[in-house]
C-alpha cells in the first residue's frame, strides 16, 4: 500500500509536469482488444499486450477491470483467475499466480501507470465488468477515484455492459467519456443518460443501421466490437466509425493503408 501511494505521488507530479492531462489520440480507428496480444502470443490484458498496442500507435487499447474481495482493482477478463473467483478472493491470494508470460496479475494502478509511460497517443479504454455480487457502483467509484488521483481523466474511456456502472461513473465525473456495450439501447436513449457513445457488437449495427446516423446526429462516438474479419472491418471503415475494436490490429492497419 505504501509503495502504491509513493507511485501515485510520482505519477501525479509527472502528469502535471509533462502535461499528460492534454492528449491528442492517434488519428486512426484501431482499438486493440485486451491489448495487441494475438500476433506475438502475449497473454490477453497483459502489460506486454498493452505496450505492444502503444508501440503500434493504436488509437486505443482496451482492458477489463474487476474488484477483489478486499476492494483491490485488478485487470482480468474472466471472473476467475487460476481457479479462484476474483470477487471472493483477496489480491494477496490471487497474486500468488502469474500470467502465462510470468507477469504478475496487474492491478489497475499498475496497468494505468504502465499505460502512460512513453505513450503519446493511445487512449486507455477501461471496461468495468458487471459485478455478480452487486458491487458495480463501488467498482465504478473506485476506478474513477484512482484515475482522478493520477490526473489522467482525459486519457481514459470507460465502457461497460452495466448501465448502472456508467451512471455511477458520471456521478463522480460528469465529464467522463463513457460508452455502453450491451446493444439494447438506442442512441437517443443513451443520450438522455449522458452516455457519450455506443460500443456495440458488430451484428447490432448491421441489424440497426439507422442507429449509426442517429448517433452521428447526436454527436455520440461510434465504436464496435470485436471485428476480426477483413470484410467486416471494411464495412465499419466505410461507415466511418470512430473506433473499431479488434483482435487483429495489424490487419486493420494494413487495410487502412491500402487503396480500396
């Protein structure tokens, strides 16, 4: 805990000194899903995958956040880690195991700290996972508090399948950039809640193409997940999506550089 406090002070000072609060994101729609992990077979949501996404100059890199039983925020997609249920386990219990490349299970602080190092243009896309134990609001408030303490609010985007998590984020930071994942709300419905974007699975947009223009008219960001096939990638490029979340960032970059 003491070490984390020291690091927070360092990050706060660095962010103010280097002007990290102001950031122009890379001018492409590429969002690496759980980091850029696939080509080099890095573990998903690892620091290695995060750093690779930054190296590729992706516009964004997405990662998943959960809360342990002792209120630690950790980065992991699944609700369990090495057979332990994350919400029922302490960070100390979970940290006895490592990722497949030997990295320790990252805390959100460690992940964010690594994500702002030598990062001139990649947004940090924080997916807050729904809580089976009903701790979503607590998770949201804790995540916002950490981001604010690090002075990096303008560098992050919050996404979630849980509308209550997104509204809890906006309670703590009305200026936070938020996007909804579940695909069951129209752009107009999200606008009434103050949610600034749609981040839906790609079939949702193909079934509801009118939502694309509606979102643009509302000034809402359009994101889509998880698009890996070339034909689908081209479809969302053609429709001028702000962001395309993919396990194939290298392929998407290749398509963007071709004439088509």
